[in-house]
C-alpha cells in the first residue's frame, strides 16, 4: 500500500496508520471490565457527593454571614440611623430679627 506524499500548502495533513505490536486492544475478562466500570462509577459518585458537601458547607457559611451582617448595626450605620431618627419632623423655621 503506497501513501501519497504530502504536498506543502494544500491545507490538508494526511497521516498514515502505523502498525505497532501495541496497537492491539487489551483482552480482559468481562468480570475485570465490569469491576473497572463499577469502580469508576463509584469514584465519580463519591467525588460528586464530596463536592456537594463542600458546596453546602460554604453556602451555609455565606448565608450565616449575610444574616449576621443584616442583624447587626455597625458604628457608622448606627450614627446615620440615629441622625435620621433625631431629625425633627417640623418644618424649618425662618429666623427673624
């Protein structure tokens, strides 16, 4: 079988298959193949479960922080709230004399 030589600049790369003694697929028993697939699926499920656990912990911490930030009034917020609440509700007066 002859493979045509590649031509420069035609935009196509042609690769010919290389025969190798290692190119034959591995012949494993159905039991071993089933065990490998089962173990891989179990590892994926365990990884997903661990990732969900970390996500739940982080989201719980964020929710707690947000709740604490809304519940506590800081020094600056307290001064501004007291200034607003301390403002009289009467209309401004004009100084005469």
